[in-house]
C-alpha cells in the first residue's frame, strides 16, 4: 500500500468548487426581504450573498453523521424535517466572515469567504475565534425556550447551534445546562460535538480541541480535530485528521471542499515547518 499523499487540486479550482455550492434560488419562507442586509461593509470587493436555503441545509449536515445507520430524514416516518429558526435569512446575512470554522449544527461552510486573508497569512493562529458581540435576536431566544420545554431532539441541537451562531453564548450555555440531563443516548455524541463547538467559537479553543480529542471519531469530530490543530499550530496532526474527514465527506457537500482547503493549508504549513 502506498503511503504517498494524493496530489491536492489547484487552490483556485478548490475555491471555485466551494463557491459553486452557493445557490441563487430561495425557497419559500427563506428569501431575504431586506436587500440592505446583503451588503457586507467589511468586504473590500463584491461578495456573492449566501443563499439562506443552502445555508440551512449545510447547517444541519453534521447531524447526519451521528445517526447510524444514516437515514434519509433525521425524523421518523411521516414526520417533516426541522423548520428554520425565525428570521434565519437575516441571521445568515448578518454573519461576518469566519476562517476557523467548526463542523457543527448551525455553521455553514459559506461563512469562510475571506480566502485572500487566510492564504496570505503566515500565522493561522491569529484567526482563531474570540468572543464576539452578540447579535440582537430575541426571537431566537423565545424559539429556543420553546424547544427546550419540549426537550425534543435533534431540534434542541439546532436551537443550540442557532444561538451560538447569533453569538448568544450565555443563552446557549444556559440551554446546555438545562438539557444536559435529558439528552437521549443516540444523540450523546452529537451533543458533545456541539458543546465543544460552543467552546471553540466563544474563544476557549484549547478546551474545545481537548474535548474533540476525547470524543469518538466521527466525520465532524475528525474535521474539527484537524481544523483546531491547524489553527493552533499542529499541522502534521491536522493533516492526518483532515485526510480522514475528506475521504468520508461526499464531494457534493461544501464541507468536503472546506476540509480540502484546510488540508491544503495544513500541507503547506507542514512543508514550511520541515524547511
């Protein structure tokens, strides 16, 4: 068996494939009504707005890797899938670009948009998350409280992810405290991944990485181990985990392309360290 690493694609092709996942058509109930929300003042050039429907699909992707066997639906026969949180398109449009993104509920790969910043950076550690200003989202907190009262899974995981995405970390932490004793066994692994992601995106990156290292390997956990190792300066370990994640993620998923982008960065960082 060859130990040679498959040649990575050209970075331009890789980024192009990632951007192809941004769809233009919005489904009913997910269209952005506030056109001003599509203008991103922090971007130096024109940026393709993120499609809210696609973002919602990718925001649920992590859940499917914690169900064995993987069903076509996360719900039982005859049940409809989870509905997007209130004002989801507005929340999507209000997101600042991310670089060190965890594979978890609520996150979507299209958040990684400042490619020139990450490619030109000599120190990836400067892009690890820090505590961000909360987005005013009273509707999310009310929606999350309703889900907590029902204690229904995986809806509770979606509520946790939405609150974290809105930087409502105190409310998200409160949700964790309330629901911790009520997590069904089949959702325990997903729950642990979400708790680690909450730590990561609130700036407790070392604790998050340690948590992912303790967890049973799954596609999201492997992705997150590699991502956290990459941005915390351990390129060799990052490459090992990301290679495993890439092999198991379908090429139709934007998470696959983001994992390959991180793998390219890990390979480049490892080469520089060897020199």
